[in-house]
């Protein structure tokens, strides 16, 4: 039996020649969205930008589902399937702009630093939902265009062109934010894997090539990336982990310094002593004989980390 195909609507608009924006404003757009349509998707021949003043529900864009609420806005390029579904019984107030972005970019980006086709390729890449709180510049531009369309003051069409140009640039920036976030997440995954490996194997002899391999990188790439993110070399971080565990052992267990040395992964007491003194400012015996400090306290290490530490789920 043939599998039933999901229905989808094409909702076509006609923006007058010489104009770039058609606004859908007013009381008619304050409603319970999705009634009678279920979760059926639709798409348009123009970019749709919607602003939700109040209400909550779900926004479906292709195969992604978002939760929307007050002061959130959508940017959905032409031909991207989507739909808005209010929470049951929830009257939501939206207003919409339909934008002939292809024609606008072709007209306005001619002769600029980026070719119009490159701008459109990025702008039309994917739909998204954003909050006014996190993206105030883009939200203000959307609301400014809506205001100009509603009030139609003198020279409003020229004003809209200016706002629209700025909005196009901000959409380009949003894409760059996404790309940077992807790169950062990828980098953080590499570093997180390396840190996990070090915490799991600090008692053993650790080769940087093995840590790099566990992160899926070449040793050269791994060393450079680790130092950029952590502000220290991998071997320095290994020493940091080992000495921290050594401090715990000295405080909590009655072990010889030689036993502590081997338990935290050092092959020789001289290497252990040298790194301990370099990181804590004390020898292991001076550490044991010092005045006891509150639980969990550590003297300041002589290695500092920049903000690359933040956002990494360290393994304890």
C-alpha cells in the first residue's frame, strides 16, 4: 500500500512592482494559529518575517520545532516550509512582513563588497526564530519597518529601504554567529574529549599523540587548538591535573611522597617535585607541613586560563 503523502500549501503573495515589502498588520492577525490545519506546513514566494507581540505555541520550520512566546520574531526565507501553531485556546498576536528579498538584494547590493548572489545564498539558507532580548538590533529593525508600513509617514518607502538594507546585513551577521557557534561547539567538543581523557588517564603515562587521536585530530592541530582555547600546553594541563590530585592525596592520606608521585602518574620523584614546586610554590613536604587551609582551598597555581575554560563541562 502506497504511503500517504503529507499535504503542504503554497501561499502566494503579489508585491507591487517597484516595492519590496508587503505588510500584514492589524487585528486580523490576532488569532489562534493552526486551527483547522493541524501541523500542515506551507511556504511562500517571498521571505516572511513575523513578530509575536504576545502568545505562545510552536513554530515548525522544515523538520525543526521551536517554542515561541512574547517578543520573538521569525525570519523565514522564500520556499522554506513552516507553520505556526498556537497553544490550545491561546490567542496570539503576530504581525508579518513579506519581503521580496531577492529583488531587493539584487538592486541594492550591486557593486558592493559582496556579490548579490553570495548575499542571497546566505540570507536564504535557513529559517530561524529569535528573541528580542537576545537580538535587540534585529528586533528593532523589524519593528521599525512595521511602524513605517503602518503609519506611512512622508518618505516612508525610502525609509523602509534603509531599514531593509540594515536588516539584510544583520541577517548576514546572524549566519556568521551560527557559523562561529558551530566552530566553537566543535572546538569545545575536541577540548572536552581531551580533558576527559586526561582526567581518566592521569595516573598513566600519557602521550599527547594518544590524547590527540582520542579527540580525532592530528597531534600538531591538537596542540595548537588546545593552547589557543586553554591558554596552556597540553602537558601543562596534565601536570595541573596530577598536582591537584597530589595535593588531595597529601592532605587526606598518610602516604610517602614517593607513593604520591607514582599514584598521580609521574615516573620519577624528581619530575614530581619539580612540577609540584613550580605549580604550588612549595615542595611536597612544605605542602604537608603548612598550616591547614579550609577544605577545597588551593594556593594559586602559576598557570592561568583565559575564558576558554568557560562552557566546558569538566570531569571531576
